[in-house]
């Protein structure tokens, strides 16, 4: 008898990739890595989001840039979810990343989907809907050079981004399994 | 990288059990067999549904009985589904059972959720909602004695109910995996 | 007092039409045949899906073609449904088509949404979402010439595609009425 | 080709009935009048809701009574709807009743689900969920005697409750058909 | 302790604006007026909907024009709603507008989402979905010149459109608060 | 123009109350504290959940007890949510509590919905559905005496439970506002 109720596919891509915003489109993991179904994929590379790929209208209206010399990127896709659900997933992914760093003795401060370390920004994140799926991008600075605000990166903290990435993906996956199990064991109440 | 997007738990219970209708309650599989999550469970035994456990109001209003000397019973539970979705699941489960018999050269006629063989009734089925989950009962006659209408059973057809049960559960499980995959590979259209 | 809870509109189009994939767009039946609401429309004609109209990403990535000299095409539209629901509808439509052929003594083998006859492929099918509706295409070969795999058609089976089409549409319509009724007659369970 | 996408069943019950609150339970129309599916049923009779059948917690906490000597009662049941949807349906039913009286030259004032005539209360209404369906009760005073607040009834207005009831049910039915059609004719926007 | 469960943002724009259909796109209020969240915005100006911005396919197929010399326009946006919910919202907005005029002694006749005064058309309205939100446009003629059908406007009725607009927005806002409260105070029923 | 899209009502009850499990029923806050709508309520008192009020079937099957001499209790109610959504809310509430302690220099370890301090359990939590709403109980030990596992409490940590409670409720409220805003500012993607 199987033990897991739902399995998230995880992949760490070894080659360096520029995050330019196209990875937030639906089926990016299927089109490029033959991953069918809900997934979280991580890779390392610079961040320079093209104007036309920005999805946060507040950022667009303020003319902000989303840029860093080197980042660890997570791309999640969950099929058949609502916008509310993908935003909840995004919060939990950010919390997972924060808690993996806490285990290494690094104290972070979270404001919504943003992580801060000693007053400097560590991450960027967005969640949105495609016609078929919900998508999340979470970028954690490795080398924050080029960021438009005071920022910090994993390099300065002495964190190996690859081991960190694996642990975040594993914990996020367990988090979702746990949520599924929590839904299956409770009685309703009057 | 994992290959399955969603795994249905399957169990064949070896001991004989009376189906009296309480098995349609939520968490029956968790309370009795420690199965947490979506599941299909099969067992063999008589069918005699207590009046207060009947869930089909048309049957109740007509004063019908749901009874047979020996049946193969399938109990499905799917968490977090709507009534419509559990009724769709029920249709597919009935179709799976029908097709497993077809592979053995037995031609059946389906009307909604009822299967007929040479004009006699082979099965009973109901789908409903608990506060937490959707539930399905599908009973396939082995020995239809006591049924309130002309009926037929697997015994007369020379079908081994245990092997049959395993194959139905496996095919139903694959059907659901296939549905999940079909949802994850299509582009939206304008 | 009215008897039907929900009525699917059905139409058989007498003129021959090429299925090139644009029929999977939303409101095709409204724009061309003034059909407002949920519908199933059938017509006969060749199948040659334009690259840019293909919606199955696995097919696109493999460079597959969707082609046959003559097919019976069914186009379904259901408004306000989820991707999961339209995929369920698709399975039931395929099952309806299979069962109408079974009644004529033709044994088919179903794998997901594909029908096979003596090891050869009889059908193609896709289900997807538009911004406003769910859409299904089911194509049943009449003359499979040009198909990229070993295939079979209704012509070889001696089936009249028009009578067959009418019966499939009628049975699918009844199937949906039956599903609606199944949802309205059950008591909830604890 | 059928013209209606969804048909609400309507029934006027000629015998007088006490509304005591049990009619708000699911399947009341099926159990008593063999109506399967979404429905609106009307009847005339006194109103005296039993304490244990009251569903408005604000009323219960304030110790209010729901009572009138003679009322026209509407009981709606919609299967598979959310609480929000049944509350929307309730508003539209109240608006339909108001507009049928307006056509007869009677000006009413609506506050949420309550109708007032010259400062006196004409109606009571509640909407809630059963495990399987959404339910609405709308009671329009005919003779308001016994009501706990200043009230008015159709008798004083010179309105025939039976003709009025038929027209309300017909208009509510058209309203729902119109809503269904409005959903099927629009293009999505960027 | 806060008293409101959900607050709709309201804005009356003082400058005159042409309604050409682009205002029905998502985030129009955020992009132009920095309004984040559910909102209703009103403004005054001519109406001349560009062909490519029309969303009612029945209008498009009939070649109709949507035009008037001067209108009071309401633009609503509700995030995370279904097409059905936005159509319900549209009906209630139209009813709110009608009732505000009734309070000024003006009797209107409503057919679906259209308002009529002495047989002439007072309003146009459409509701649709963007990928992220539901949108409503309700246009009430001030000066109906140029309308393709016999029409009437607020000017002829002697109604001040600005005061009227404020009252409609306020009542619509209260209507939604009332619906939210109605959902939070009822007990479920068996 | 209003600034908040959705407001959660918060209340700290000054009198001590036993948490015996009945507070997880729907409308507890409305019935006892006249709070209509989504809410989070906190109070201090012992924890001793009656067998028949336990909702975690795994706990019930293992014969576990849920008990502590003194706890800070949070009771949340969210109307119109799914089981999945209330479980997501529960995770975020637990994370909020954890982060308020982190700000005071206390490092915790989270496993699903459980918080641990130096290997000892700090909290219990459950989320479930009533017919009308989703409900959460989060209990944070003040004095863990009587707990069935090694446990720790706020008293030992030197945390003032009242100030802590206020900050958790405030942060949870902001978290939900932030989630609502995140849903309203993003463009969809292809």
C-alpha cells in the first residue's frame, strides 16, 4: 500500500540559467525538462527580468527593476489551483526557505513574501496564474550586486546554494504532503 | 525525480464483511485499516443495507431494499471533492469494472451507474458526500440471491472475485493518474 | 412541471468541414451556429491540425501530427467548468462513443481517452480550457489514411457515421442528465 | 435543438401548509412532492418557526419569533451551490418578488432581504446550506397578524397571492436562465 | 474590534473620460488610480465601444454598436471570483441603480441587466472575466443621443448624475457587506 | 477611499476559560461574543479536550489526550472556505506565532503545525470544517503540566502571554491582508 497521497516533482538543474521572467509561464518545466505535473525546479544564474515579463503591477507602475548578479531561483508550478491557493503556496515556500537558513543559525525577518537579513533584502518572489496552472518564482540572492535596494546574498552568509536548494525543495515537498494529510484525518464539527 | 502525480491507496481486505451501509461514512478506511488519504478498498461479503443507512432518497421513498447473499464491495473515499466530482468518479469506477469484465469476454450493458448482463442486474452503487470527503460504494453481485430484482453474479460468470477486484482497483487508480496527467499537459485556448 | 434539470444542446452539421484545431476555441458553436450554452456539435471531414492550434504539449514536443483523411468530429463546450471537470467529461464522452459501438457488436479497448480496435487506433481526443469554458475535441476515424500510427476507421467497420454520431450525442446528453440527477437524490453521510 | 440551458422546476401546492421550519431541510421537495433537482415551490399557510428549526443565529440570540397568521411561502433548493451563491440567489428572489408587486403599482423599499411597505415589514427570508444543497425560505405576509414587528400583508394590498406566486416563480426562473445565458456569450478580457 | 468584514473601494473620477471598452480590462483601476483590491469606480463621459473591445458575442455577431453622447459609467472589479459570481454581482449592481432612482420617484422596468423607462432603454451593461478578476461595466445614459435604439437619459429625468453615482456606489457596497454578513450568521440544516 | 480589502476581527477575552473542544464548533464567537464574520479570538485557561470533541482521528485512534494546566488559546473562524484553505490558514497562524517568539530571541523548530523548543513540544493545533465555516484551534502552552509528552511553556520562556497574543493576532491579520493584496496586483501569464 502506498504511503504518499500526492507527490511533488523536484529537480535541480545544474547548468546556469538567466532568469528573465519567461520561466514564470505555464509548462516551462514540461517544455524544457519533460516534467509532467506539479513541480519545483531550482537553478542558479543571474536575474534580469524583462519589462514585458514583469507580473507585479505595483513594480511595473513604479518602474522598478528586478535584478541581481547571481541568484538561486525556484520555479513552482501547481495545476488546477486558484490564485488564492498559489499565493498560500508562495508564503509556505518562503517560510520553508527561511527555516532552512534558521537551522544553519541565520536569523531572518519575513515581511509577506520578502526575506530580510540584518535589514538588507535577501529575496524576490511573485506568484500568479496561467490559464492552466499557478506559478511561483522565488529568487534568493547569492551575489546581490545590481539589486536596486540594499541587499544581501547566500555567498556572504557562507551558505552552499546547491545543498540549500535541495533542502528547501525537500521541505516544501514535505510541507505539501503534510497539508494533504491534515485534510484527511479530521472529523467535521457541528 | 518522482513519476506519479497522485497516488490512490488500494487495499483488498481478506476477511468477509457484511456491507450494511456504515462503510459509506467518512474515514471508514482510516478508522478500521489505518489508511490515511484517498483510497479504494475492496472486500467480499453479504449486502443488507440498514434502512437508516440508505442514502438514495428515491430508493428510500419507494421502500426498496439493497440486498444480496454475496457481493464484491468497493469503498472509495476522495477528500476535498465536490458532489459533482464524486459522481464523476463513480461513473469511471463503474466503467472500469465493466471494462475488466469485457477483457474476459463478458459483454455488459451500462445504464448510468448500473451494470446489466443479459438483462439482469449485476451491481448496485451510490456516491455521496461526508462533511470532509466524497464516498462511493460499488457492489458487484457474486451470488445475487435475495436481490429484489432479476440479478446475476460473478459466480455464474465464472469470474474469480479477488483477481477481478485487484484489477478493478489497479485500473481505477491508473484512470485517476491519467486524468491528473491530462490536466497538466494542455495549453489553454483563446 | 419541467422534467429535465439541464439540457445539452446537440447539433449535427451536414456540410463537410476540415478540423484544423480552431474549432477548439471558445464560442465556436455560438459564432458559427448561434448555439448559446453547453453543447455538443458533430460534423464529418478531414483532420489536419495546424501546428499553432495543437494544445497537447506532449504531442508538440514530440513533433507529432494529428491527421486523417476523414473523421467524425465531436466538439463539446461546457461553460463555467474547471479543467478537472472537462477532463472527466472527456472520459465520459469517449466511453459513450465506445459503448455505442459495442451495441453494434464491435469490441474496443480504451486507454485513457484513446480507443483501439484490433490493436489499431480509432480516435484522437483533447480537452482544454478557454477563459470562459471547457472544450473537448473527439475525432473518430472514418477513413484513417494519413494517420501517423496504425489506425482503423468506421468505414472498415461498416458503421454509418451519421447515425452513430446522433446516438453518441444523445447518450452523452443522457449521461450528463443522469449525473445531475445523481447529485440531487442523495443524503449526506456523517 | 433545445433552447434552455437549465430549467428550474416550479410548483404551487394548493393545500394549506404550516411553515414551521422543517421545509428548509434538504430534499423537502423530493421527499414530499417527488421533485428531483433545483426547484422553487410555493404554498400558503401560517408561519410559526419552531425554536430548534431557526437558522438565523442573530434571531436566536435575540430570542426573536418568526410568526404570522397567513403567509405565501417560497421554498427554493439549488444543488451543488456554495453558501455565497445561495445568498446571491436569495437576493434575486427577493428582488423578483418586489418587482412583481411594482408592476401592480405597489412601491416597496428593500433592505437586504427584507421588503417594507409604508414602513411596515412585508417579508421574512433566510438562506442556508444543507450537506447537499442550498436552501431559501421567503415568506410574504398575506395576513401579518402575530408578527413581532409592525407588518403588512398582501391582503391589505389587494394582491391575489396565487397569481402573484406564479408570476414570482416564473420571473425567478427566467432570471436564472438569463444568468446562465449571460455566462455563455461573453469573451474573456486581458 | 472592526465592524466590516469586507470593504469595497469606491471612487468617483471628476474628469470626463470616454468609455471605449478598455476600462473593462483587468487592473484598470490599479493602473490608473492606484486602487488595489475590489473596487467600483464611476465617471462621466461619452460611450463609443471599439469593435475589438466588445465582449458580448451576441452583439458582435449582430453588428450592434454601443454608443451614447454622455453616460454615467460604473466599472467594478472583483478579484478571485467565478464568471457566475461576477454575473450575480452585475445583477445586484443594476438592481441598486434601479432602486436609487425609485427612491427619487422614477419607476423603471428591468429585463435582466437592462433598465427601461417608459419603454426606452436607460442602460447598457456587461460582465466578464479577466485572467485574474471579474469585471463589470454599467453605463447609464445621461444624454442618449447616438444610441442605436430608443433611449432615455438621466438629464431628461432631472437626476444629478454625480449625487446618483455616489449613492449607487454606497448602496452596492452595503449590498456586498450585507451578503457577507448573511453568510456568517446562519446554521447549516440537515 | 478605504484602504483595507478584508478585515479580520480580533478579540482577547480577559476571563479565564477552559478549552474543552466545544470552542471549535461553528459560530462560537458569534454565540458568545457577538462577533459576526471572520475572526481570531484568544483567551487563557486550562486545556482538557473531551473525548467526544476530539477531531483528529489519528489522536482518537491512538487514545491520546490533549491536556495542559495553562495555555494561551487561539480560535479562528473563516467563513466560506474549503478544508484546504483552512489548513493553509492554520500553517500561517502557526508560523506567525513562531515568528513573534523569534523576534524575542527564542528559536523554535516547526514540524507541520507543531512548534518545538529545545526538543520539547510548545503547542497543539487542529483545523477542521463546520457546515458553514473553517475553524482553527492553536493552543500554546503557558504551563505544560499534564501534557502527555515532554513539553514547554511560555512561562518558562519568560513571555507575557497577553502581549504575545495581541501581537500574534495582529500579525496574522496583516498576513491575511497581505495575501489579499498579493492576489490583486499580479498580471496573469501565458
